[in-house]
C-alpha cells in the first residue's frame, strides 16, 4: 500500500506538473500574442505610410505620363518639321544645282554674245567708214528730173516749179532720194511755184546752192541746146538713186 501510495503520489505530482506546464505556456503565448499584435500594428502603420507614398508616386507617375505624352507630341511635330525641313533642303539642293547649270549656260551665252557684239562692232565700224566715204563722195542731194515722153521742153529759171509742184513730180514718176545728211539738206531746199507755167512743160525742183552744185545733167541736153537754133531744148533730169559700193 505504501508502495501504491507512493506511486499514486508520484503520479499526482506528474499530473500536477502537467497541469502547471500548460498554464506557463499560455502565459508565454499571451505575451507573444501581445508582442505580435504590436508588431502587426507597427507593420500596418508602415503599410499605411507606404500606401500614402505609393499614392503620391502614382500622382507623380500620372504627371510624368502627361509630360511624356506632351514630349511625344512635340517629338512627332519636330519629326514632321524635320521631315519638311529635309524635304525643303533637298528641294533647295536641287534648285541650287539647276541654278548652277543655268549660270553656266548664261556664262556660255555671255561669251557667245560678247563674240557677236565684237563682230557687230567691227561691222558697224566698217559700215560707218563706208557711210563717211559716201558722204564725202556725194555730200548732199544728187537730183535728176527725167522725162522722155514730151519733146517740147524748155529750161526754167532758177527758183521755178510748174503747177502741180512736188505732187506733180510724183505723179509723173519722178522720185527724189536723200543722200548724205537729210535734215540739213531738206532745210536748205527751196521750192517756188509758177502757176503761169505751161502744164505741158516738165516740172522742176530747185534746191539750194549746195544741192545745185551737185545736179547732174545729161550731156545730150547741151548738144540738143546747141543744135536747136532757138527751139525748145529737150532736157532730162532724174533722181540718181544708185550708190557706189566702191
């Protein structure tokens, strides 16, 4: 019995130890739970702070996205502008090449024109020399009045023109041509009309002394005048339009 009691006592002690042990573990667990709750609260606070920071970051990200979109639009515009600029530069290069070719052509044409101008100057000097020689040779008007149809003609006095005047001369086929400097000689030209003269007689143009010195007569007039013995002489004058090339 004593043994059994001892055994029972030992068993009770073991049971008592077993009962007291869970109490100790529960206390420890409670302490741990409290600590964990504190840590959880701290972690929640940290999470809230992080969420606030994340929200701020999201706002910053939205602003950055807006700026990025603006930058993309600007880049697209700049790209279009650059493309236009490149196109314009290519066109300018093409135009510059064309202008260079045109300038070269103009330079060549200028050389050709210079050669033509020099040749024309030479011809002008030659023609001027010819004109000077002709002016020296003729000097003024050389006039002949020609009439072949009417044999009864008489010489008129200086300063007379029969009725009809210069128009009559033109009707009868008599032409007056200018030789030399026309303005000076035309001013020196003097024409007088004699209405009493016979219409059948030949019209005559009387010029100034300079021109009169150059009037050419047909030598047959002098012969006819000598052989007429008082009759009206046939005397022909006509306009000398020929120019001597020599």
